[in-house]
């Protein structure tokens, strides 16, 4: 186990940049705010927990690069959220809340609140931040989603819906922002204990380290995140084999049976036998049907296909 503390040196230079982190009073948001400040950024730490913001400011060492500015904010006030994001060059959408309840018992007002804080507020924060990012030709948007942004769990309908929506919003922002020098990435951590002690591999500092996505050039960071996050996903289910299994028929010939779409590919058994249909019986039925439609026409294939030719001899 590791203890949450002041982040060490990071290979990240954000001197002169302004960042906004939501849910910054604790957990992942707190670690992100400290890491960004350590890189030289001025961090607007947004949260409705004013006591937590006070502790966050106190935890930023005196004389350290960057600074943390407490920003008390309730994200259900969407207009205030959009105003708070104005002038920022780096946005970390992290705030969230959770209620575990079956769908038929889930309070509609709580469902609305969860989607407001975790999906609509990030949209409004983007609206407030993007004009400045576009104007300076540089911006970084980092959306802290969840493993529930990739898959679902029972009894978490609001949370799962919001996280899936945040992934779509992040992709759209990436496509729109790319021509303006703005990147947008979605981080999907697994379960995280957001207390003073965190588990190895699932801690808030592990997530905060992914803020390398805020580099001035994002290529290296994106490759790192793709590699690290995919390691946490279960391996894909094996695909059905496409290799044929050969089984002999009654005549001793081998027919290929494929595990994929139904198809049969019998190989020639000799120079005098060339097959292009599954079996002689099937060909006979097909030939009979064609003859019934055109009794005067004998299919050309009937003379040399599927029926093994008798060996020729000089006497014949």
C-alpha cells in the first residue's frame, strides 16, 4: 500500500497554464490538482466541499511551483460551472456521485442529479473552456470516466449511463478540437479507494500519473495510456477456429468441414474425379430439378463433375 502525499517530480511543464479540476477536494481529483500544480500550473480546484479545499491548499508545499486556487462550486448550477471554466487551458472533469439501487426503485430525481453532475456539467465546462483553448491553439481535456464507461454493473443505471455518455462527449470533443490543437482523452480507471490509503494498482496517484496526457505533445502520453489501460481489460474471447476438419465419406474421400460459415470444399481424389458440389447425391437432386425445368438440356457439369470417371481401357 502507498500513502497519498505530495507528488514527486514529474516530467511535465505547465508553467503559465491554467487548469480546472472538478471534485478536487478528495480522491482522484485531489491527486490531479496536486500533480498539475507540481508541474507549474495554476489550478482552480472546484468542489462543494470547502473544508476539503482548505486542506488541499494547505497540502501544496510553500515554494513549490504552481499554485492552487480554491473554487467552491456546485456543479448542479450549470451556468456557474460554465463561467468557472472560462480562460482555462486544461480541464479535468472528475466530479461524480453514486447511488446503488435497482432501476424500478431508483429515484428519478437522483438519476437526474447524477446525469447533471457527471454528463451535463462536463458539457457546460467544455463550453466555457474551449473558446480560450481554440484562441491560443492549445488545450487539454481529460475526462475521468470509469470501467463503467466501458461496461455495466447491475443497480448502477445512472452512473453507468453517465459514464458511457462522458466517453461519447470526450470523443466528440477530440474530433472537434483536433484542428485547433486541443486534445480530449477519457481515462477509465477500475475501482479506486478514495481514502487516505490506496491499494497498489488502483490508487488515486496511479490515475493522477495519467495527467501526462496534458503534455504539450500528446503522442507519447496517448501510447502510454492505451498500453496501461488495456492491460487491465480481460482478454478477448477466442474466435472460432477457421481451420477445416477433414472427415472421410463412405467412398473414402475427405470432405472439409469448416467451423465458420457452412461450406464444403472436397479436394480432388484423383485425376479422373473432380468434384465441385458437396456430394453426388446432392448433385443428383440438383440435376433432377434442372432437368425438370429444361428436359432437353443436359448440364455440362454432368459429364465431368462429382461422378468419378471409370478407368478407361483399350478394350473400351
